[in-house]
């Protein structure tokens, strides 16, 4: 079984807001943060995210 990492990254500054193997909705991740990036303070909307799928090499435990 292949596990895939899921990341949510601020489009303004590139800060990684969330990284994990659990697929969570952007709304669930951003709501506790007040829908803002902790690094640059950009307002983030959970409906305005681009999805990218990338193959990662190596083993993940």
C-alpha cells in the first residue's frame, strides 16, 4: 500500500500550513487558524486552493 502525504501551503509566502497523511478539508485546517497564514498573515479561503499530485520517492513508515 502506498501512503501519500497531504500538504496545504500558503500561495502567498510558501509556508507549509499542514502536512500529514490524513486527507483533511482546507476548511477544517484553516478554521482554527482564523483563515490566515501564521507566517505572512494572508487571508486564506478554503475554496480557493489548487490541488497538485506529486510522486514522492522513498519509504514512509
